[in-house]
C-alpha cells in the first residue's frame, strides 16, 4: 500500500508527510510514500498497484491524471466532500472487501459518540465550524454537507446559517464541504454563537481573539472559541476519535 503525502512536518502532517492522526499506524504498516504534493503517475506506476483511489476534489486530488492512472490499474474516484467519514469508510470497506473491519470501527465510534452526547452540556448555539488562516485573514467554513458538519450534527450541535446575500467563493473544483470567507465577509460569515476551529490549536484561538476586525463577534466577546486540534483537517476514524476526546474535555 502507498499514499500521496503533503509537506513533512507542517501543521497537519508528520515527518513522513502523512496526516498526524494516522502517521504512526502508517509507519507500523509500512505504508509507502508515493510523492509529496504534486501527483505523479510515474510514482504510482512504480508501485505496480492492483487498485488506485483518487479524491474528486481538494488540494490532494489527482483527478487530472485519471486517464494516465486508469491505464496503470483500475482507478476509482472517491468523493469525500459530501458525506460523513463513516459513510466514506463504509464505501472504502466495500471497495476493498473489508466491510466487517469498517463496520467494527464505525460501531466503536458511534457507541462512544452516544455516551458523550448524553454527558455533554452544549455551548451556546448555533455554532460556526471552520478552518481559520490568520495570515490570510480568511477561513474555510464547513457546511452541513461536510464530514465536520455532519459530525457536529450527530452530537446535537446546530450549524449557524449564513446571512442572506453573503458572497462566498469555492475553489479546487465544485466542493460541497466548504465555503471560503475572506475580507469583509469573514466577520459576517462567522455568525455562530460559538466558533469551532478544526485544524486549529490554542494559537488560532489567540489569533482570533487578537483580530480587531473580529472583536465584535458574540463568540469572541464571550470567549466561546474552541480549538479541536490540528489533526482534524480531514476527518477519519482516528481524527474523529480525537474530536470526541476534545469535546469531552471541553463540555463533558
């Protein structure tokens, strides 16, 4: 098995360029690194794969190489921007003949989620869920169709609807999971009573509290900005479990 990778030792990846939440598992299972960043059909071919999976959208998508890759081995395009991580895992389990293993992981998670949901005291609703980039004064807002949005909904949170007429943009193809907020639309779009920062830590909380253009937001004024960890940029079994742990610390 092999996977593409991102820049090693950045804020979401380990020294291999794999996402931190499953980096140790990748090492233990000797997962090979295909390439860093730009997809390479040559690197894929060198692995002589039996099956190739590529994402339909996002910065990690190799869809532009579909014709080249499909000449190497059967190639499936996977959409992760419109479903929960559980639905995605079930799909991958079916594709690879590991339905039982996938179902076991999903059941284990759902049991812990049910326990936490009963114990939690929710912060003021509704919430805005986002990835915040302080340097660019911008954010990607998770939609109700995103894995992040679906997880929060499962836990009983409500996502704040966007103000009517707010201008947002999309990139990396037509995506269902994020809306991009920048400039004057950043503050307008972050209209939740609480802000949940995915792919973020305490430094991102401090950056939001320090931003004078966001100082009037109710979530900022009432110190209701919460970071769910840098490992939550992409949701999977490992990162979703970390989200449960952090929510339990915050609200359990």
